[in-house]
């Protein structure tokens, strides 16, 4: 089962890389989206002092926020609310 998820991640990464390289502004837009996702993850954790909402910063959350950007951080927050409350 674990190898299925690894294979799915590799295939998804290859498809993402294909479309990023195919677009004329692909790399710039991908890097901007990655920066926005990491900045959103940082903002969530910095505002966690006031709101008591935070996300663990590890390889998975950093990867999701970098690859998926802001929608990835929103999905991480939704999963945090569903499974921890």
C-alpha cells in the first residue's frame, strides 16, 4: 500500500513537471505559487499564537505547501480541523 502512494506521487510529479515545462511562463508561475504556499504556512504558524491554530512544519507539510501552494495550505488546515477537533 505504501508503494502505491510513492508511485502515485512520482507519476503526479512527472505530470506536473511536464505541464510546467510546456508552458512558457511555467517555471516562474510554479516558483511564485511555491513561495505563496510557504509564506501562507509561515503566516498560519505565526498567527497561531493569537488564534491557537497551527500546522506542524515537517517535510510533508512543507512539500504540500510548496507544490500545491495556497490551496495546499488550506487543505492542510481543513484536515487539521477535521481530525484534531
